[in-house]
C-alpha cells in the first residue's frame, strides 16, 4: 500500500519476492493478510521452467514484459509499480515533476521523461538545495508538496534510455533530503536546446495550473481532486516558461528570484 493505492505482488519463485518488494515505490508499506480479490493492480512474475532465468511480468493478467534476467525484471517492475501507484493514489496527486526545496519553499520542475528534469535537480542539489524528487511532485489538497526521494535516475549518455540510480549522499549534496511537506514558490517549465539561453516568460496562475494538471497522473480517475490540488499549488507560486541551455544558468536565475522575494 502506498498513498492509498494497493499493489499486489506474486511470483512462482519465492526467492525473488524480497527483491521485488524492495523496488516498490517510496512510502510503501506491507499489508499482511488483506483481501486482494478486488485489488486494482496485481503484478505476477512467472519464471520459465527451462532454468535460463527468464520471466514474464504480468499486470492484472496481461503481459507487460518478457525479461531476460532478474536485473531487467526488477527495473521494469520498479517503473511499472511507480506508474500504477501514481495513477491509483488517493491521498495525494502525482505530477510528473522534479522538486527541490530552498529555505523551506519548493521549486517545481515539471516535464515528461527525457526533458532534463534530473539534470536540473542535480544542479540545484549541487547549489545546496534540499532533495524532494526527480520524478514526481506529490501535491496534497492544500497544494503543499510532499517528498518522494527515490534515488536520482541519471542518464550517463545523452539520449540514452539506460539509467543509473544515484543517491543524494553519493552526489555529495549538502542540502540533504526533504522530510516535511512545503509550500511551492517557483515553477520552471524548461525545454533544453543546445546553446540556448534562459530568457523565460512568466505564466499566469491559470496557465500554471493547466501545466500541472496536464502532467498529473491522478487526473485519470479524479479530475476534481487533481484540479483542486494543482490550482492550489499554482495560486501560491511564480511560474515561468522558456528554453534553456546549461542548467547552472537556470539555477542561478531561480535562486536570485527567490532571494528577491518571490
């Protein structure tokens, strides 16, 4: 169970269960002996009988992936479990967004995969920011941002889909990990372009809310809850959109904005 979303995990090989459970999303806790008959999300891992280590990952009876080895299985399962929790959560709204904290205020970095969120998050951390997430902003009904501090997923090669998990401690970030919900203060909608310059334009609160709503997962089942949470967050922050080049230029600009009273 995580954020009100129940995920059931089964396998015909008991030895893999501890590794699977360790890959469940941040904030998950086990429910022993619960009735899973009506669960909305059931993952099952079925190993082949030929001993080659291959397996099939199913979700609700449908095949998600054919995995050659355990490493591939765990990576695919981790990604799929996180997405299902994001879509089924009832305690908060998941938005595809990097988040860092600065002096008790949240900086939101919305965007889909491969748009440079993690690069920006990493650069903010190197400047002393507190880590909240490189993947999801968790918004409550008051618009506050809750931590989702999974290890950063860093692509070592530009354009590569292969990611490496790196902890905040391994980065040497001095700001640490956020533990408490904080109010959003700044939202930066960035599009990377080689050689680009950061010359952003300010967005109205309504446009900022639509940006967050567009990237929210919980809107799939509860548009009202998603609209309320994203609107609350957008009403409290200063939102900007623009094309960026080097990440450090955006970080320096953002911290100046906060220092001048955003």
